[in-house]
C-alpha cells in the first residue's frame, strides 16, 4: 500500500513538472513573440508620401502645408494634406516641429480664427493610399513598405 | 344648402389664391433645396469644411457688484452658464462661407430681451480667394485691430487667461475698439521663408455704439480699419490703423461729431509648448476735440510642468485704460449703458479708467479641454476697486471635418 502511494506521489510530481515545463515554454514563447511584435512595430518606418507624379516637397514646405500656410504644391496643384489615425509622434516632432497635442491645439486656434481647413482625417492606410492615388495634390503618412509596394512618391522617411 | 354670395365667393378666391401661393412656394423651395442637395452631392468631393462646437462654463466670486435695478450691492458667488458656440466653414474651390452662432444666456437683471435674442450670428461671411495676395469677404467678421480679438476672441478655453483685457471688450460690454465689423474685407498674404507678411483692409458700418448695428448705418458714416503684419504661424507683429467717424446724440436733440483716429501695435509671441507673450497697445484720438485715450495689455504665460501629458500653465496679465478730460467718446461710454444706445452690458467694469492685474493657471487636459483658475483685480480710478476669483472649464470638439 505504501509502495503504491509513493509511486502515485512520484507520478503526480512528474505530471506537475511536465505541466510547469509546458506552461513555462508557452509563457516564454508568448514573451518572445510579444517582444518581436513590439520591436518590429517600434522599428517600423513611416513615410510622408504623395502621388507618383507630384513634385519634390522639402520638409520646410511640408510643415507649412500641414500648418495651413501653404495651399498649393510647387507646380500649382491644390494640396490636400491628410492625417491617418494614430500618426506617430515622430511625424509631429520631426516634420511639424511641435508635439501632437500642440498641433491639434494650433488647429483649434486657427479654426476659431476662421482660418484654413485643417488636414483631412483618414481612418486607415488603405484610405490614405486610395486618396493619394486619386488626387495629385494629396499627401499622407503610410508605412515605407506599403509606400514602396504601391509605387507612391516618398517625400520623407520617419524612423 | 349653401348659397355662394359675392363675399363668400371672394373669400373662396382668396383662400384658393393663398393655397396656390403656398403650393407654389413649397414647389419652389423643394426645387431649390433639391438643386442645392444635388449640387452638393455632385460636387461633394470638391467641398471642404468643418463644424466645431465649443464653449465654457464656470463660477466666479465677485468682490462687490452693484445691481441698480435691485438696489443690491455686495460680495457674490455665482455659477455662470457660460457660452456655447457653433462654428462652421465650407470651402468650394476658391469660394468659402463661414458662420459662428453663439448661444449665450443674457443677464436678465440688465436685459429686457426676448430669449431668441441670445442666439445670433457672431460672424457670418462669404468670401472669395482670388489669389494668395487678394481675398474678399462680405458679411460680418471681427475688426482688424490687434491680435487677440481676431484670433482668440470667443475661444476662452484656448486662451491662457480667464478674462479678456478690458480694452478688447466688445462694444456691447463697453469696449472702445471697433470689434464687430459688418461690411467688406480685403486681405492677403505672401511668403518670405517662414514669415508671412500680410494686410487686412475693412470698410464697415459706422461706430457700433452710436452710429450703426449689424443691419443699419444710422449716421451714414463708414468706418475704415486696416492692419499690416508679419506673422510666423501663430506669432505676429502688427500695426493697426483705423478711422471711425460718428455722431453722439445729445439730450438737446443735437449731436457731437467725433472723428476717431485709431492706432494700434501688437507683439504676439505664441509657442504652444513654451512662452506665450501678448502685448497690445491702442491710442484713439478724436480729431474734433483734439483729445485722446487708449489702453493696452500684456499677457505672459509659460508651462511650468507636465503630468501625464496634462499641461500646467500659469499666467500673468496686466492692462490699463485712460483718456484725457473732454474726450466725448470715452466720457459718453463711461456714463454707462443707460446713456448710450446700447441696451445691455455685462456684469463688471465697462469703460473705466483703470489698471487691471490678473494671475492664475490654465490646466490643459487635452487639446479639446482645459480648466482655468484665476483672479482678476481692477484698480478703478474714482470708484471702488473690484476683483473676481474665477474657475472655468472650457472645451472644443469637432462635429465633422472633411
């Protein structure tokens, strides 16, 4: 009886060890995949893009366009700046020269003053790409990979 | 059995005629609205615009307020219903339309006005942008003088301050500058690197206190306002000039002719994540009496720290107003709303010789919401001083944008 009890306890311990090992492996796997996702997202490069036939637009001009002080491209085409949901903070800091919060506050002041029309909000990368393809004056922010795949003109890459 | 007499027949004709008119009107309106609807649908891709709602609520402790109609005087704490504004703009190609409709509760202690009069067009104009250098607007907008009025006039929640300086008050609050501008405006800008030099020129209905309102120009005297400026985004250096002739009616049934020449200077430094410094000064000289008055203000504000992206931005404000004895414009306004054509005035100092000192903090919770706390102290010459302790919550939200 004692022997059976010992064998039972030993088997139960082995089972617990196996279960613990399996869960540990699962947790490790999840951790690794999460980190991979995090770093891949972190490392994703964004680009300010335009219609393939659009002229080059330097960063100073992009700032003016997004702040409503420039309404036409160098070739005279009416410009339509767009902002995708979740535009990275880096875009505002590097291109506009102010934080995301200040950018939206800036536009609230311009709107109250009766100023220009703010950049157009787009829901998804897909919508931004479609708009840019259809409109020579449209400018948007999409991932570099997607911009290359769609053959859009990359104006600036934001890392 | 009903006999059709001449009268009943005529009545029937009248009813039929009215009915026909009603049908015609309905058909015409339907056609018109259908036309507008189909035009908009057809051109929807080319139409841009936005609509925003913004407003403010709060409470004040007022040190000493006089309510003549009730014969009461004393300290008072009051919650204010604040303001609620609808702002919308539509642009189609080079044409644009803009409207701002505030819904503001009027102070019934001072005003005997129907409730609908608390809803009006604050600004309402149509414009056409011929080029960057020349745009034309027709309708009602704000006077070209200075910076704060034109840029931040009703958006209290965006300003770092709690109360506007008295010199920037609207005419119906005893303000001395031409703020409401109904007429024609030409404006333009050009680019020199990051800087944008520009101009605004307005020909508007005469003086709002004595000579005109949104609809009529009683004394047929036009007001001319202009400003030249150089701006860089929200920063601006500007020089304003204006000519505002009008007649002040006297008790004897005659009038005093006033020719106000207005000059203003504004230095406006606005870094939304740094220093905000606004300085404006105005001189108003009556060419008839050869006397002058004026005032100005200085506002300084800087964010001292951020907590979870909430910005804590203290501010300091200083302002003044003064005039020479014998200036009919300032003296008449100083007599109060009862004496002038205006039939309403806000609680608080109107046109008074004063110094104002204010301080407080703006807590920017998001670009759409802010809470402010401040104290405004008015050192009023020859009268009891006055102060307000105020707390305000302001907001602005987009309804649509395309």
